[in-house]
């Protein structure tokens, strides 16, 4: 699977769940190790658990206490 087609890699313990269309495969690796393979201009690490593919972000709004939606 091309990583550019993954919309949301999510950490689940020592595994990473990939949201890829309607599929959600798991990888037996930490999110940090996957992040090293991702292009920084295409992927944004929002927190310890989520990395967003910016091609799948329609808009960003500032919420309460500086949180982004």
C-alpha cells in the first residue's frame, strides 16, 4: 500500500492502525518508526497517537483552549 494513500496512521500500543480507504490494517511497529518513513510535507503529527495525511484535511478550525478541529 502506498503511504500517500493512508489518511490516518494511529498508534495502538506497540502497533499502528492505518486508515486506508475502508480498510484498517495493523502494522507491528511503533508510530515513531513509521513517522521516519513519512514525508514531513505530507504528514503532520498532531499528538502522540495521531499522524494526519494533509491531503485528506479539508479545513482546520481553532477550538476551545487552542485545540484544532
